[in-house]
C-alpha cells in the first residue's frame, strides 16, 4: 500500500507536489542595536553593516575595543601595551614564543598611515612649517602613544572615505573603531597628565576636533552637543586645555613647539586686529545690542558676552584681512576659548547661546573648501535655526543672509517650531569631493 502511495506521488505534476520549506538559520548573536531596532543583523565584524550605514556605534566594537579588522585576518594594535600615562610599552607585552616571529602586517592600517603622511597631513593647515609638523612630528608621537596613532588612522580613514566612495563604508567603519578606542584611552589618562604625555593629549584633542567635524552626522547631533549632552570630544578638549595651561613652557619646548609658537603669533594678530576693528565693520554689533536688551541675569550676560567678544576677535582677523591671510585656526580657536558656563547653556538649548553659535557658523563657512569641513557650516546653521523660537530666529537674520542659507518655509497648519532642521541645502554641500583641499 505504501508503494502505491509513493507511485501516486510520483505521478503528480510538479506544481502539485508538497513544497518543501527552505531551512532558515536563526541567530541569537546579532548586535544589540539591530535587536532593539528589530532588524536582521549580518554580524559583520568589527561593526555590522546596519550600524555602519546609520553611523551608530555597534556593540561589537565594545566587545573588541582594541581590535580592528584586517584584510589578513589579524588585529591592529590588539595587544599594544601602554603604561598609566598612555605611552606604548616595550617588549613586556610580547610573548617570548613570538618575539622572533614577525607579526602579520595589517595592510589597511599601513594604507591609512601612508595616506596620512602623504596627503591628509597637508590638508590640516596652510602654514608650510606646520604641514611638516603634522607630517613628521605627529606620526612620531603616534609611535609613542597608542591613542595618537588611532587618531591618525581615524582622520585618514575619513579622508579616504570622502574620495574613495566605493570603499566608503569600510573606511567609515575603521574611522569609528580607531577613534572610539583612542578616545577611551585618552580620557582614562586625563587625571594622570604629565609633561611626557601632555603633547600627545593635546594633539589627540586636535585630531578629535577634525574627526568630529568631518564624521557623518545624524539629524539629532550638534557639533558641540551629542545625543547624551555635551559632545565627548569637547569635554576632552576642555579638560586637556585647563590642565595644559599649567605646563605651557613644557609644550613649547617639545615636539609641538612650532604649533604653540604659531598660536602665539596668531593671538597677537587677533588682538591687534580687534583693537582696530571699527563698530561699523563689526557684524556682531547688533548681536551685542540684543544681549543688552534681553533682560537676562548678570551671570548669564557675562558668560554670553565673553563668548561674543572672543568670537569678535576671529571676525576681526577675517574681515580685516578681507578673507585673505587667515588660518583655519583663527576660526576654531573660539571653541578653545569659550567658558564652561557657555557650554552649560548650550547643553540646556538656551536660546541666546544657540543664537551666538549661529554667528560661529558664518566663520565656519569661510573654510568650507577644506574636505574636513565640507558642508558643516550650513548643517549646523540649519540645526541652530530648528532649535530657536521665532523671536531668536530674528536674532540670526544676518548669519542666514551672510551664509546664503534659505530657511525652510513654514508648513501651513503646523506650528512655527520645527522638530528637525531642513538640511536640504546643507546636504548639497556635504559632498566635499568637489572642493579643493588646501
């Protein structure tokens, strides 16, 4: 009887045969981010494709904080020993059985280091002497301090992601891995800053500034405000600055001495320009009037007025030079000079503090031709606009007009307050491949 049943099945047309269900391999080892979003994780290491695509941290990175993917299957600096000051140790961390065997080469890391030394370093400053410092002295610090080398590899990966679109996801993944790992090390040794590691911490904070500006952003991010408060890079920067101020002589005598001497010269230029900056030339005059008539308390006024006065020095340099002869450092020095109280106001999304920041975006647009800025000015201005009420949007009419940004039209039937910025125009500038790096 069974034979008859089998023969009947054999005579059935192919379309009538019971369909066999394809086996489906379920996995429980996907990353936590994909599980929370209820999407399939491809479990790519060191970061899954979904997390790389959306520029979010994959928890695979946390599971392997010191490793990075290599085409050869090895790890980058995976077991690099370093002491409490962050300096890379000697042979103590190398197994005796491996001391005579050369480790496998990580070709991706070598590619990124080569790109930094031959290309990226030349785009970070226009002064020939400081270009050489970035090319020679900074990599030498990287060979001594693991977190500096990771910063170098991260900014180089972002540079290559800009100009090699077919490998963009790979380079962005590497940039995130290297910087997250370096940032953990750098912040852990901040309480133990010494003359030996002060130069390394300073240059890592500078690298982190470049990385933060050039990294892909989500719609909820601000340059100085992350999703969880003040951006971690800015906390590092401010912490480093406050401690380094006490060891300035040591830094000037070290490998970064030319950078500090150049900074001192630029400070002199800033002071001389602002002393001769007439009110009729000053675009911040109206902003100061808004501050005076705002009715804020004395403490808040002092903090905001200080931020405006420091910003005025940068405006004086750029406008007195008629857009020529200024350095990108003349723009970004403002982030080094603002007080902690102003950062706290930004953390609280204070309307006056955000209005002041909108004026910084105008200066940022002056260096928009650099690949690591590319479009950030208009993105940040759009973000600032979205956070302001109608009254304070009037405060930033000049930055809007000067930058050429067009605010989005109000949608009929909806409130005037926007939840997210319209970055349509800003996004048209976020592909710096057409810009000429200096």
